[in-house]
């Protein structure tokens, strides 16, 4: 049957004015009621009202196709029409048992995890916990009616008339949520946690820096080991924030592993590198349309102020003879791959190649959702401006720079045939496992000795993650296993899309 779009009546509920066409893609829809063609009476239940004028919202236009079907257009990133992936909008004024099909018609990417069972997330006023839509209700296909672009369609049945329903590409993690979380940490007055404002974004939002360490145990004569972690340089990659929060939660906890790490290591964490992009509901860019993760080589203090501030701090610390910057890890989310995995750099020195592979190997033992087979080491030209590549060339050969990626959708565990969809909690669990892996690494490098804590650091959570009930073996076996496995590492060209 030929599918024909009818000329719809689209009204701003607050002003009564009619809108439509391409101009609507400049900004987000604002309490936009979509009525049947020719309808001019008072709004009825079932005349859907769409809204994306809220923090991290994104929906640029709605076209009425039929009573049951609507075409949705993602608003492109501000000042950059290339990127259209993230969406986040609400629907209200629904009729009970009303069934609809929403078609998201203007994705800028062709490859997507929607081909592999991924589905949008939804919550409503009476059910405020995000959940994924059933995969059987989601379709991803080339559509002849949209110049053969890829379209993601999903079917939904509204069941409560008074609810406001919210749909999103993935679990949102807003700038305000981060600010509330960091404020709650500050209120705990933890002696080993410091929060400071490292700078401001173009729109004057905070660039936060956390320092987590037990300064009482750091000897002034001894070189200090430093781990630097950043997240959300790409604003639509919200899983990175859940991982980052998992890292922070673990490091400030009373877990024996966290206590040992605070005694020996300084952790510096910038949880949100692109607060403006996050706030605006962009997928990849800043307010001014820049992909910040291509500007590490020469960030502008006025166009890329958050990146400029972080780079200045890292360069300054790298020049401090009292500090050894051991790790830089930038956390992202991936739109076409499963599991968590890492990208590293390519080195001529084979021993350095093997040492670089040790941390991902150890993480693989702690986290069942982390895949070493997906981990790769590359030097693609297009990645030269990323944090991983730039800092990999700047720091000395005892430092390791990684991009930590996690799937927007799911992970496969060893021996499993079915993907397990990620939740907010399992993203945070991966963050906790990243944090605890530093203990394994520093024991392996003899910074942290086996001591009285050793019998207490094996938690049931880790034992269940190893799958064999034996824990992750902090002693000589771990060192030998990691070293042996790292022998097989190969340099790989990055063949994936949406990385770094």
C-alpha cells in the first residue's frame, strides 16, 4: 500500500500558532500538538502533544502520517547539521489504549545497534524508572519514502491518559543530574575527596574536577602515581556518565580495595567535558558545533574552553617531577558494537605494546561485560586530535592512554548466546570494576604490596564476575596470566564507526 503523508495541522499549544517545515529543525518542538489534517476544533484526547524543550531534549519536527503514525525528525547538533542521532522527547494528551507507530526518519548514521535488537528507552509519570521497549516492537530499515535513508520505527501503546511519556535514544544523564550528584558528595565532607571548578563552558556551565586520594599517605619525597579520567566529551554518549559515576562511587567508598587505592594513587576525574552539548541535547558537538575530541592538539580558550582547561592541567602535571601520570582514560559509548572495550595506541617498542595490553587484560578478568577481543590499538589519521592519540604522544613511555568504550545497547558474556541489555546499574558496575582493576595493576607493578588487606579484598561481586568462584588471583598467577595473554596482542586498524 502506498504510504502518503497528509498535510497536518501542527500547533504550539501555548501560542496557538501553526508551525512546520524545515524551519522547525532549528530548535526543539515546544508543546507541539499534532492534529489530523483540516482539524480546527478544541484539542481532543489522542491529539498528541510533543515536547523537547527541556534539558538534554531533542526533537526537531513531527509530521502527521495517519491517526496511528507519526514521522519524527531529530534536531541536528547546534551549529553542525552532520550529526543527528540523539533524541529525547515527551508525549502527552494521549488516549487510553491508543496505539501509535513513531518513525525516526533522519538519522545521520546508517549502521546502528537497532539492527541487532537495541530499542529506545521509555518512562512515564507513574513509572519513573527507565526501561527499554520490547525489541519485537522496533524496526530498522531503509525507507523508500525517505530517500532510502535508514528509519527506526517503534510501536507503542499508551495505557494511562494522565501520564506524560518520555522516550530517549538511551538513558539520559543530564548536566543537572551531575551537579546534584557532585553536591551530594560534597555534603559528605570526605577527607579524601576534593571538588573544584576547573573552568567554565561557553555558556558558563561548570567544568568540575574531582581529586580522590588519601593525602596523609602520600610521602612528599616519593613520586605520586596519577590516574586521570574524563567523560562526556561527546554529549549524546550518556552511558559514559554512568560508568564515570560507578568509578567515583567505588573510589570514595569504604571498600578495602578503594581504601588501598586512595593510599597509593591520586585520581583526577573530569566527569563532563562538554556540559553545554549535554545540556542542549546534542549528540557529538559543543554549543559552537565542534567535535571537541578532534581539538586536543590546539584547543582554543574561547571556542573550546573546557578542553583547553583540561589540557593545560594535564600538561602542567606532566611537567611536575613529583608526579607520574600513569593513565589517561577517556570514557565513551559506542553505537555499533557490543560490550565494553578499549582503544589504545600503537608503539614501536614491543615491550611497551605488551605493557599497554595488561590493564585491559586485567579488566577483562574483573568485568564479564568487557571484551578484550574487541579491544584494538591503532593510529588512524582521523583520530590524531583525540585525547587518547594526542596525550599518547605527549606523555612518556610509562604512561598509557585509552579510550574506554561501552555499547549503547548490550553485552555478551563468555559462553552466552544472547545479548544482555545494559541498564543504568550495569553501566555503573562496569565503572566500579574499572576502578578496582587499578589495584590489580599496581600490585602487578609492585607499587602496592600484598598485605593484611589481601584476605579481605575479594568481594562476592568479583567472585561472581570471574565465573569460576576463585576470584581474580591477585598474586603471581595474575601477573603470569596477564603477561602471557598480552603476548598475542596485535596492532589493529580501527574499522569501526562512531569511535573516539
